[in-house]
């Protein structure tokens, strides 16, 4: 029995990110958190859980073990939090 051909990992294009988070203000922390949630939901809808987990492994994220965790981890990699303003705590 031979292994099936490996499926290519999906690369999140700028078009995908812009379309998914099109009405969200990415200049605020709340807006970025909202965009990450939208991207995670869309990833969960469009990819199989094992492909999401494989994509996480390919990006060095090894702690995920479920599809929804992987979707959120990938969304966080795509849309990082804004750096904190210096001097603000």
C-alpha cells in the first residue's frame, strides 16, 4: 500500500485575509482580535482539521491537537497583536 500524494499546505494569501477581515479596523487591539476570530472561523470552514494541524506544525506550532486550536493559532500568526505603546502599562 502506498501513501497518497501529500496535500500541499495552504498559504494564506493577502486576498484571503483582506476578504475575511474587510470591515475590521486593524489599527486597534480589539479590531485585530476580531479579525483573528473571523480568520479562524473561515479557516475552520474551509480546511480539514488535519490540514490545519499540519500547517501549524510546518510553522513551528506544536502544541495544538485539534482543528479549532490550529485555526486560532494560524490566525494569530497571520494577524499579530499590535506592539504596546512604550511607557504604557
